[in-house]
């Protein structure tokens, strides 16, 4: 499971007078990895209706930090916060509802939660709202123009899913003019942040010479990185690309792969109400 972005770390940047001693105590405990203490400090705040604390309790349950992982309890607390307009919680409710984790799978409801968070400018929600429009999830027909609108917003903020999804729209000419060059550029931006599907599609671009100069070594590198993240199609593509390389080129590529690190996307530090 991809770790849920914690609001807790952001709280440390502000004084106790701004957030209250309880929130600061919880954030401090979280930052040192004492999740049980963080839970203990947030729980009374969450019980008292504090939306940020409710979100944090939900994230602890989703990630199994300080408590056994329990997606149903995570969804309960996220929903409490989301109904108070807590943007991170709205996004998480979209994620859980889309996938049927802890709640019944309901793409129409997921679309509504994503839309609420996206309207507040939260880039990960904009990315997934755009993807829902493109894939006709929770609606009768795809809306590629709306998909491109939201993916452009997410990509402009540097969100890796938004960059990848927008790249796919350019590759297929949906909602934007088809451009393999623009698609490859967006795939690279997302791939460098560790987005596995973008790594795989960047590998495809290098293997075929679409939007970039054909380069079997680059194809092998990006297929390998995607395969390391269990992208379902990448391992077979990696093995095929490996057959096109000399032993020397493969050795150099493997060294590059072993030391590669992503440039991580930094989500907004504090939700917008």
C-alpha cells in the first residue's frame, strides 16, 4: 500500500497556540515514529469533532501505524473528516470507494469525493478525477475534454499520476492533439518520480522510438524500474529488451538501475478548507 500522506508533519511547522497542544503533541509523537502515542493524543480531538485529527486517525488505521490495519475503521474516520470538508479525507474516500477498500465499491460516489477535493485544488484528486472522466468510471460516457482539463492542472502541480494520465491522453489523442513527443516528456516527468506505469510507457516509447529516439538501453532501464515495482507488463518487456543489449551495455544499465532513486512528489503540506 502506498503510504498515506500525513498532515502530522506539517503541524510541526506551526506553534501550539495555532493548533493546540494536543495536535502538536500528536504531531511530535508521529514524527518520532511513536504512532501509539500519536493515536492517544489525536483520539480525544477526533472524538470532539476536529476534522484534521479525524483524518489522522483514519490514516493510522489505513497504514496500520500504532494500531492493526483496519480499512473499515479508516473509512469511518475519513468520512467524518470528509463531511467537514477536510480535503485529504475527501481524496482518501475517493480512493477507498473507487477500489472498494473498507467500503462498498461505488464509482459514482468515488467521483463525487474526488470532485470535492479537486475543486479545492488538491492535485492528486484532480489527477484521479481526470482519469475517472477518461475511463468513463461513474458516468455513462467518457469526457476527454474534462479529463484533459483536470490532468493539466494536476500535471502543472507536478503530480506524477496527473503527468502519466495526461501523457496517455497525448499518446492517444483524447481531449488534446495527439503528440508522442509530449506524451514521452510527461511519461519521463512521472517516471522520474517513481510512477510505475509511466516508467513502463517510457520504456515502450524508447523501444519503439515514439516521441524519443529509439534506444534499447533506455527501454531496458525503464522497463526494469517498472518491473521492480511489480508493474504487470514490465517484466516481459524488460526481458525482451535485455536480449537486444550487449553484455557490456546491460552491465552498465544494471548498475544504473541499482542506484536509481526517484525524485519524490511533495503533496501540499496543509489542506485547503
